[in-house]
C-alpha cells in the first residue's frame, strides 16, 4: 500500500525499533502518531521529528490500559488521524529459566506483548475495514517464535502467540483491504536487554554483561528493522524476518528436524550466554 499522506500509529515508539519505525514511516510521508509510556523519550522523538520537518505527533499510552487506548482512538478520530497503518510494537522481555520466571513476570509479558497487540488490533481493525481502503496491521513478533533459545520461555511464548494471532487475523481479514504483517526481528541492539525488570536474579551480572555486549556487537541497528517494516507495509508480505539469526531461524523451522534445531540452538545459546 501507499504510505505517503496516510495516517500511521506506532506503540513503544520512545526508543529502539518503535522510534526508528516512526521516523521511517514519517520520512516516507506518513502522518504518524507515536505512543509510549516514556514521556521523555517521546519528547525527544517529537523534537527530532520537528527538526526534520516530519509529521509526528506523540501521546503517552499504556497499551495494557484498554480504556485509555479507546479514549486515544476516539481522540485520533476527532483529529482526523485515525490510522490506516498500525504497528503494534510495544514489548518487553524476560531472561531466566522457566522455573526462575515468577508469575508476575509472566503476567507482565502477557499483558504487554500479547494483550497490547490484541488491543491495537481490536480497537483499530474495525475502523480500518469500514473505510474500504488499503490498510495494514503490523505485529512485532520475533525470530524467537521460529527458533526460541533457552532462558526465554515467557518471551518466546508471547511471541509465538503474536505470530499465531497474526496468522489467524490475516485469514479473518482476507476479504478486506487490510493486510496483516508479522515481523520477526533477530538479534537487534535495543534497550530491551538492559531492562532490569526483565532479568531473573539467578542470572549473574557477568552473564548479563556478556549478553548485552553480544547484542551490541552482533545485533543489527533498529533502523534496519524499521526499513523492513516499511517495506512490509508497502508489499503486504505476510511474514518479515530481519536481522542476524532471523532468516536462519526461519530456515531451520522449515527444514531441520527438531532434534537438530535444538542441538544447534543450545550450542549457540551457550556460546553467547543464554545458557550455561
């Protein structure tokens, strides 16, 4: 679909993939509403957008708060900014074995990573369909939905859910002009691996620092993912794998026996610090 002069909406936009996607869509001519809980990050994004003369508006939003989400959608409708492109990007991670992942962490990831996507799809999907115009819902999954690593059960489970949700929604919208794209980033150098709330106390500081260094060294820049998202919107391709390990993960899912895939994954996970 065309992006120029189209309204777009991005969650988790204060940093990382969300910030870069906001700027990439706006640079392509979209009128973007960027949301996050991080007011300071949104202010910095708005300032950068103003300097570049991009149409970026910001709004503080907790994607787990359905009432606040619906109120913002009503406001966008009144402003003439109801989106035709929705990027459900907001997400958090957790590093720790299944037995070391507390219920509170599971609930946090499910509320943000899964229900945040559900809210975005349910709130904006029907208005997008009713226009009878081209639209696109982009849900950020992960390469972990194709080939998860140890110590990320909660994160992988939520990203499997996002991919499954996206597959079903794509079928349900197949008679409309609204496309559904699931995006599966591999290793990306974003702040998600620096969130102290997303690490089990059993993960030593040395292991965490080594993992963060690996992401900084080997991870792609979030702008690469953002460009893949923009390309996915334009082409309507159903699944987008981008970044180191992502395409290999997709290939392994298709061709490798489970035992081989797990052996290879455990070897790499041990090397980079996911597993000891």
